[in-house]
């Protein structure tokens, strides 16, 4: 238990892991051959399935049973205020389009904040049967194998495999395509899997060397960013800003600088 925060971080992480596993098992068990789209959000391509709602409902219910005073911020149902110092940040299915099409990169992502600082995070990548977790100051792990995670180091920009993602609005996608056209000739290659949480965990595991994206929401990156940081990555935004909806970059510290300096002159935090 931390004397400073007086909150049992390990208990918070253990609870997050249990809930993420239960939600994931439910999603696998109940996923039909082709889930039905029940609504769209920012654009016709930004879809929500009934199981997004079911997953968030399950997660919220389990949190309230264990810690009724905590606040909860979820992608589908917004913020539920709490009376304590703890807030849970929930993405019930990160990578809903992949989930819809049966592609193997989607995840349940749960992070826990104490006094505004993320101290625990879990990303359950169900199709790969991999559970990633981290506690602030205690490292990042692939729980499925017990392996401690370390991002790759010593990789120059021209040899780096870079992950990225695209937004849903046409104007944003247009700019992202322009930026990508400048990045591709300068790196080894690009990967786009469709889940920011999975991308950040892949970075932590050394499966990609760097990551950048514009337009993430807090629930997209809260758990994955902690996992990447605890694996040794530098996580931030442009021009010294923290990671946020405007922009996200993650890589080993030396590669972070190179990737940042490639991206910054392109003014990537804009929309057409």
C-alpha cells in the first residue's frame, strides 16, 4: 500500500484484471457470427454494437459491487460521479470494427486513476488470448505468460516499425493520409491494426518500435499508455505536451525524439 496515496494499488489492479477477463469471456461467448450495429457516433464508420453496451454494463456493475464510491468514465455511458479519489476509465471494446468483422485485434481496456493519475491498467486482447497489465512503478507484464515487458531500444527511425491509426471523420482521415505519405519513406514500415490499446501493448512487448495517432479518447489510451510507459517507452504528445486527444506518440526515448521531429513539421494535429 502506498503511504502517499493510501490506496491499495495492487488490489485495484487485481480487480481490474478480474473484471477485464470476465467481460472478455462474455464477449467471446456471446459474439454472433456478425454482430449487429445498433448505433453510430461521430460518423457512419464509428459503430457501436449491442455487446459494447453489454460489456460496459458488466464492467460498471462489477466495479460498483466492489467499490461503490468510485467514479467511472466509460466510452458508451459517459461519466458516473463518485465520492472517492478513484476513477475507473473503461473501453468495453477497443477496436469495435475489428470485433464486428471478426478480426483478431480488439480488446477490453480498463485503467484506474487515483487523484487524477493512472496507477493501474489492464488490456485484455481476447482473440490473441493475451492479458497485458501494469501498475505504476512496478513494471508491465504479459500476464498470460508472466513475462515482464520491455519496449525495443536502439532502433533508428529508418529501421523502425511504426504503428498508427486513423480517425472516423473524412477531414481528419485526409490529413492523416497526407502525414502517412511523408512517414512511410522514412521508416521500415507501417502497421495499422485498428485498436490503440492493442497498439500500445504491442509497443510494450517489442512487436512494434513506435506508435503515433491523432484523435484518441482517454479510454482508448489510459491503460495502454501506462503499460507502454512501464515497459520503458516515452509516452507523450507534440512539443512537450502530454498524450491526449490532440496527439499521441510512444516509443523508446531516443526513437520518440526522432519520430516526434519527423511528425511535428507536418502539423499532424489538424483536420482538413
